C-alpha cells in the first residue's frame, strides 16, 4: 500500500544558556494546532529493529510540580486507554487503571 498523505508534527524547544528548556511549542497542521505553548512533553517511539523504545521527556523550568503530578497521572491514564485499544487485554488494562487510581490517591489528586 502506497503512502497517500504525510502529516507533520513539529516541536520547537527554546533553551537557556545552559540548554535547559525555557519554552516548548508544538504544531500539528492536520490536528489544527499551530505553534501552541506547552510546559511539558513526553515522546516515545518504538525502534522495531532494536526492540526498544526511545524517548524524549522535556519540561520547562517554570513547570509547577503540582501540574507535573497531574500531567503524569493523565499520561498514565491515557497510556492505559491506548494499551487497551492496542492489545484488547482487559485484565492488564484494569490492573493499569487500578495503579492510576493508586497513583492519584497517593498524590492526593482525587478526592
């Protein structure tokens, strides 16, 4: 099957003199996103040849710790949802969701 369309996602990182992120911006034309500001990002890609995940985790130095905790929790929940879509493994998805609830409880993110 031939590729009929390509889509680009662009990340721009503004660094200070010590190469610490000051600004994060991203664009995804097909998603209607144009140079939007972000305070943190996690990007994972799968290297099939080497059977390993590669990642880039960045956050700006003014990212508040309380927001980072919420960001992590929401990312874990989303990963659980994605795991279910990709594997249809209901038992492990439920286990992952239980951990997400535990994580939120320990960080006092949920009442």
